[in-house]
C-alpha cells in the first residue's frame, strides 16, 4: 500500500481564508457596534423621557392648585402671580415671587398662588412646594406663592461644553414676598421650562366659554385673571449619560421660545452627544 504525502495549504489558500475571515470579522464588528450604539441611544432617550415624565407629573399636580381656596362656595384667588418688572431679583431672593416671561432667557418662571389650609384634609395644603410643614409659621387662609424656575449650567457662548447634568428645576414658596423655607431642587437634568396661559374669549360676559387660545401673559396686558382658565407647560430634559447619540448641532423649540435668536441664552441649541426630550402638558384650573 502506498502512503500519500500530506500537503499543507498553499499561500493562495491562506490568503483567501484570511480575507474571508477579515470580511466576516468586519461585518460582525459592525453589527456589534451598531447594536451597542442603538442600545445607547434608546437608553439615553428613555432616561430623558423618564425624567421628563416625573417633572411634568409634579408640575401638572402643583399647577392644578393655582387659585385654590378651600370651600366649594368660595371664589378662587388669583391663580398666578403678576408679571415681574424684570427678571431680577432671582429666586429665592425676596420679592422674586412673580411670573417671568423669558424674553431674554430660554426659560419662564412659573409662580402658582394658592391658599394655606389645614382644614382641607390634604397635608400638602399645609406645606411649602418642597414638602416642608408650615403649620407652625402660617395661619389659615394665608396666600402662598410657589415659584418654579430652571437654573442652567450656562457658562458662555464660547465654552466647548457648557452643559452639565446640574441643570436643575428648583422651587421655593413665598408669603408676602418672603421665602417661608429654603429653596430646593425638584429634579436635575431639566434644561428648559416654558409656560403659556389659556384664556377665554374677551367677548364672553358670562365666562362660560372654553379656552380660546394660549398666550404668554405679557401678550394680554392688562391681564384679566378671571379669563385665565388653563396653563400649558413644556419642559426639556436630558439623559444622565453624556454619550448617547452621535455628535451634531440640535435645536429644540418649546412653545413660544425663540429658535432664531443669536443669543444662546434665548435658545435650546446644543452641539454634543446627549439625548434630550420635550414633553408638554395642559392643566385646566378646577377652581372656577
């Protein structure tokens, strides 16, 4: 019996095998990278959305108390604070308990007026906006103002990365222009807050009509507070992670914010890899 000599692979066969291996590795690597990128994008967007749902749920519940006064036969108080003459002073300074329309800033200031009471059966009616019990320092029927505003970590237009997760939504409660407790952070990662107010038609003497339009309060001076029946709130929230999407310049428009302004303080324009999300809610005031 003849024994055949064993033969190895030729150089051409080795080159073909190596090329096929590289092609397979290339496609498998691309699939893994693409899957990882998609997972990061989905996770980042989910983070921004979840943060937004929490903040919007909080603001929706709090805004429903605008104009609140206990007793079904009592007329409501003025639901929102008057307009500020200017942005300054900033909360939580004294006399900053006013509604601010962001003409030179990206975010509005929401100032909700309500009545302090211990007789409603709800412990929240005797607290400030952060949950501090006020029963020892406030009297039944005192009118409180809960002020919500956004503090952005804005450095300057020329800063390469002037955004951080310490953009926060804050709140402080006032009585007669004086804070009743320390201001607190409600949520981090909140970069924008815009508010429009729903009003009834002017030619409605019986005040029975539904909301006819949503406007900034500065567009309806002098303000007929009895015509304000709703508030539309929009927020912009961001992901926890700094690297969730591809780097690009993205602009976000919240209600009546100014997307064409050259002033970066007036816009929500970012050049980074952070996922963001806009959410909006409309709050109808029950105290008619």
